[in-house]
């Protein structure tokens, strides 16, 4: 239970003036993500994987179209026609499964890469906050208004890009093709 003196001290203007101000930063993780060179490289890699998957699906579609076209050469109801018709159905099902499997695999890799990027952003924000003596850093999605100097998103992104470029240069010099 608070005493009258404690309550007076809490509400007294001089008591409030003596309190140190907390340094609060705000980070927009999406803004950081869009500026990250590592994320841009990841997106490039994922797009290349997607194109490779699309090429594989397109090859299967062409093969299905070829078998479907061969179906026209046989008399409907004949044994060969029924055989080709069953092959068209089987290839169509195989194509659908392949397409779905590739899409799920790409979605999973994208989700995992995004999760890893967000984990790295959180670590970088924590390191930046400690190094720059921030008391609190909040996610921009939880804030309605941010004064200009409180948003540290681009500063965090710059620090992360410096580390990424250093890592990339180091690993490039160690790559087998450079030895």
C-alpha cells in the first residue's frame, strides 16, 4: 500500500523531471527485409529454383500433349485408343502431383528463408540496440506514430548488409574455383 508521501513523490513534477528518459527505437522488419542484400540474393536463388521447377512442369506438359495428340490416331473404343487414353489420364495425374510437390517444396523453402531472415533481423536489432544503448525497441506494426529519429530500420539494414558483404567476400575468396 502506498503512503501519502510515496503518492506525492510519484505525482510531484520534480520527481518526474528527475526520471531518466528511456531510449526507444522502432524497427519495421519489412523495411529492413526489403533493403537486405542477403534477402535479395535469396529471392534471386528462389526465383531460379522456381524457373527450374516451371521448366520441368512445362516438359511434362509437352509430353502429355504429345501423348494426347497420339490418341487421335487410334479408333475410339479400340484397345490402343483405350491404352493411350489411360496413359493420358496417368500422365495428367502425375503432372498434377509433380506440380503440387514442386510448389509445396518451393513454398517451404521460401517460408524457411523468410523465417531465417526474420531471426537474423531480430538478432541484428538486439545487437544494434545494445551497442547504441536503446532501452526498448518495438516492432513498427505495434506503433501508430513514430518520430523520425526513433525508426532505426535502415540503420539496422545497413549494419546487416556490411556483415553480409564481409561474409560474402570472405567466402568467395575461399570458394574452390578461386583456389
